[in-house]
C-alpha cells in the first residue's frame, strides 16, 4: 500500500434546504473559506456512511459508524456491527483493530508530505491540496445547497492510482458534506457525513485509544484491500 497522506474528511452539518443553482464565487474565496472553517473545528464527531463500489462487483459494500476527529492528531472510525472494526489513523501510524477477533494491524508511516486516499482525513486544507490536485468548482446539481469541487491529480504518482477526488462543500458552513474517491481501477469510495458535533469533548476511550495488551499485530493495513460483502 502506498505510504502517502490522504485528504480531508471531516466536518459536516445537516442538509440545508435546496436552493436554485447560482454562479460559484471565485475559487480562491472558496479555498480560503473552507480552510478557515476547517481551522476553527478542533474536535468533531458525526455519524458516517461509507459506500464502496468495486468495478468488478455488482453489489456495493455499505458500512456505517461514528467518526471522531481531533485536529491533526487523529481520525478515529468506530464501525457499527456487523462490521468488527476500529480504525485509528494518525500522521505516524495506521491502526486497524477487530475487538471480537482480538487481532489488529499496524503500519508505521512517518510524516508524509503527499496527499492520497490512503490516509483518511486529517482535515487537510484545500490550499495544501492544490499543490497536488487541480481544482474545478461548480454548483452542485443535486439540490443539496453545496459547492461541488472536482480535484484532479497533478502528479504522475497520484494519477497512476486515482482518477478524481470529489468534494461537496456546504454553502453556509463551508464544511464538507460528502467526499468521493474514484480509483484508476474504477473502484469508488463514497463517504457521507451526518450531523456534526463541533468542538465538544470526545470520549476518553477515543482520545486515549490503545490496543489491549497481548493483541497480535500484523505489519500491514488491509482495510483498503477488497472488503467483505
């Protein structure tokens, strides 16, 4: 698996009433407002739905859970049953833990200066991502009252792995509502964020997350491999 950073995830508010299509503001304004909104959220938690569509499979995989984010310290995904999975992602390591199976995976990655889906979101700024992606802006046509941003990889290494990164940004809060990664293979990862709690204390089990003693750890990170249906 590529050891590069990923991308944004996270902050969303409930859907606002649909508005008529309107001309988007200058891209620079959207980038500045988005970055400012991200910077103001030190912590957040929200429900999420992750839909994975494999190009070679007819039936998508849909998982749900709760996302917790603390600045650029960590992103913590607690999946709902029947998925037996916790993901804890930091700038230095990726941890996958199955509480029922009592087994886990650990990949040490060090600090990363690139951007890729493989590191699910530590609130990356659009101004930072613009170094690695060409950004196009339009009004979303789904009645969601969002700006629709398409990020196309600039670098050859990114273009080999992914086609585009799509981001829906709320017109009022300037925070993400939905994120979609489209792989070069045609596989897609679609993350929908529910009602958000911003700048409220996170559960101690999340902020102090540690694997139980004696849990065997494999030196890999298979979450982005083919998921079970």
